C-alpha cells in the first residue's frame, strides 16, 4: 500500500514537471503582429475593404491605427494570406531593404505567374536564388549595361523624333488640342519592342499592320491581367467557381505562341542581327541547357510588362504637372534653350547638363510612382520588422506612394516643387524604383527615355491647358497608375522647329 502511494506521488510530480516544461517550451510563442484595421471577416479577411486606388485606401487605414512604436507598419488578412504594409521610409529602408533584404527578396506566387509567366521562372516573379541571380546578371550585362543602352541609343532617338514630327504635323504653328496618352504609349512600346525584335508595332509606319494589331491586342490583354493577383489567389476556394484560371491559361498559350514566333523568325534568318533576341540566341548556342527558348521568352515578356506602361504613365503625369505649373515649364525651357540652343534637337547626352529637367522627372516619380506599392515581396523565413514578428510566407507591400507624401519625410509633400531636389540628398529618399536586391534594373533606361522625351516636348512646343482649367490629377485604376482622365493639352510648335526636324 505504501509503495503504491509513493508511486502515485512520484507519478504526479513527474506529470507536473512535464506539464510545466511543455507549457514553457512547447506552447506556440505568442507573436507580436502589427496593428490591423477593423472590418476583418472570416475567409476573405480585409479583401472587401480594398477599394481602388489601393495605395490611398491603405494609407487611410494606416492613419487610423494606433501605431505604438512610431508607426508605419500594419497587417492585413487578404483571404488566406497575411500581408504587412509598410508606410514609413525608415522602416522600408532600414528594416525591409536593409536588415532583412535577403529574407524579403522573395515574391509571393500568383496564378498568372504560373500560366503566363512561365511558371514563375521570369525575372520579376522568380524566387530569390541561383536562377534569379543568373537572370539578373544576364540582363544587367546584355540589356541594362551602359554599353548595351548606348547600342540602342539610335532607337530612343528615332522614336522621340517620330513623336515630335507626329505632333508637329498635328499641331503645326497653330494652337491645336492633342491627346497625349496614345502617342506616349507608342513611344515607350516601340522603344522596347525595337530593342527586342527590331520591329515597330505601334503608331504610324508599323512593320506589318495586321501583325501589329494582333501584337497590340495581346500586349494589352497581358497588361490588363498582370497584377499582384486576383481574388482567387487569396481565397483558393473561389477556384471552384471562377473561370479566372482558364482565362489566364488561354492568355498564356496565346502569349507563348507569339513570343515563340518572334524567336523562330530570328532563328530562321541568315544573318545575326543586333536585337536582344539575336544576342540571346547567340548565347543559346554556347549554353543550350540554360538559355532555353523559355528563358528567352520570359525575358522578352518581362521587358514589355515592366518597361513600357511605367515610362508612359510617368511622362503623362509629368506633362500634367507641367501644365498646372507654367512657371516650371518656362524655367525648364530656359534651361534647355541656354544649354542646347535653338539650332538642334536635345540629345540624350545633353541630359546630364540639364539638372532642372532631371528634377522635374524626380518630382514626378515622387508624386506619381508608377507602381505605388512596388512589386509585392515575401518573407522566406521568420524575421522581425522593428519590434514586430513577421512569420515566414508573409507578403510585404511597401506603400511608396504614401512614403513619398509623408510630411515627416518631405516639406509640403503634396505640392509639385522640382526645386526640392536641388539638395542632392533628397533624391536618396525616393522609392519609385524600389531598393535593395529586387530594385528596378530598368531605372537607367527609364530615366533616359523619360528625360529625352520630356525635354524634347518642352523644347519643341508651347503648351497650354484646355479651357484654362487645371488639369484633373485624379488617379484611375490599373497596375501602373494611369490618369483617370487622359491628358489633353493645347500644343503649338515653336517657330524654329520646322527648321531642325526636316
Ligand atoms: C518610370 C519607369 C519605371 C518605374 C517607376 C519602375 C519601377 C519598378 C519597381 C518599383 C520595381 C519593383 C521593385 C521591388 O520589387 O521592390 C520594378 C521592378 C522591375 N523593373 Fe522597373 N520601373 C520602371 C521602368 C522599367 C523599365 C524601363 C524596365 C525594363 C525595360 C524595368 C524592368 C523591371 C524588372 C525586370 C523588374 C523586376 C526586378 C526583380 O524582381 O528582380 N522597369 N520596377
């Protein structure tokens, strides 16, 4: 009997010790997540609250939250995904793209990346790792290096001149109302397509009008569907009811057929040309295992998706701001007239001598970053953002638009003032091209084409608003934020233009 009692007591003591140990060490650690806005519902989370323009909605959510550690981070549930939104420059620069740059260099996967983006093997969607590093190195050398950009200078110069000639034919020396968006899109799409394929698919004098029509439609469809995802990506059960995945699969097949056609055309040619596809096919001969057709198609696709609309909308926003600030246009024109003169068109080599023009572009990128939430990142491991825990798999959105208008970071943040960039350090605060490993590799090309086109439009024409009312600056809906009302302006060629564009 006594022995049994001792056993019971020992058993109880061991059980108690086991319980204490389990409670202390095996209990899931309570995580310190950032504050989250109210209105969360089971299954869909905060999805229903995301009204466009999403960057504005996210800023107003963030403003209503009680950030007890200085602010700038909030968490959302978008369906099954945990999403952190950062709206502070310090947190973005130091915590996300500083301390945690490698952990956050991943991308969340979405359905379109599987069916259109070659199973996420393209540069924008690829997970951080050897494949992405190889692609990025390849594109840095073959597309974005100064040497390569200089090789394609003739394309940018020719496309900007065509834009100026087209406008001067339309407007001449009489005041004429012109709609700018289609012309700016033609400029940036032709620039990329000519670099890749050598062909013009947009605007007047296309290589083959029937083919050009097909290409324009396809590129527009891909652009309209390319985003951070569809509701189906966040609430997987919707796959059962939605036709989204089938539509995207079909789009992927059509896109692939078109891109394969471009490669086959080049492969069938007797002589090697100078386009990007020609270069990539030469590399393919040296290493057929790595430079597969799929890799080459992924590169062309990404150049078109990332390198066209972004520059076109930046130009449209820049001109809209200039029309609302005639004093800024006058100052920029004086700078160009003084440094370039009236006997020739501005050239890309002049850009480094035109600091005020550069500041106009920077101020436009500040107020209207083309991708206001950058491209979503994803945590590949548990990490910490400030005092908050960020579990592995969390999506990170950086609200560059809100950061660019934060009164703690910028003086008079909502006003268009290119002069602010006369202090050189101000440009360091911009996030329009992202930061860290996944920052935009096309920023150099973008600044060249935007600077040259904008400078030429200021040099060659006089500009006025239509009806003398302010240009409406409301944002429309789209991944690369367009103007809600496309820009129309009154344009008149300056008297010397006809002499220098003949
Ligand atoms: C005004 C024009 C442009 C803006 C504002 C812009 C902005 C951006 C931003 C914010 C990102 C994402 C950064 C991040 O993930 O944190 C990005 C990525 C990228 N951009 Fe641009 N971009 C522009 C033009 C271009 C051009 C002209 C090209 C190429 C022709 C290009 C190619 C890319 C590529 C390939 C990526 C993905 C990089 C990666 O994931 O490793 N972009 N861009």
